[in-house]
């Protein structure tokens, strides 16, 4: 399923918020959130007209 830009922006904000509140010692959780955030940001850079 392709998400809309709005949905991706909401997910990006949620992930960023989770990263900001994450325990700095929980490296596995930080890496998981950062990986998901990278994917969302890459999806946001795609032009919807390409599909």
C-alpha cells in the first residue's frame, strides 16, 4: 500500500517524537526507530507522479 504524503509526514513526526523520548542507553530501539525514520524520509522524497 502506498501512503500519502500526509500519512508519511505523520509517521515521520511520530518516529521523531519517539526518538526524542527514547532512553539514550537503548541503542537497539534507537537504531530501529532511526532505520524506520530513514525509510519514511526516503519515501517522502519520491515523487508520487512516478507511480
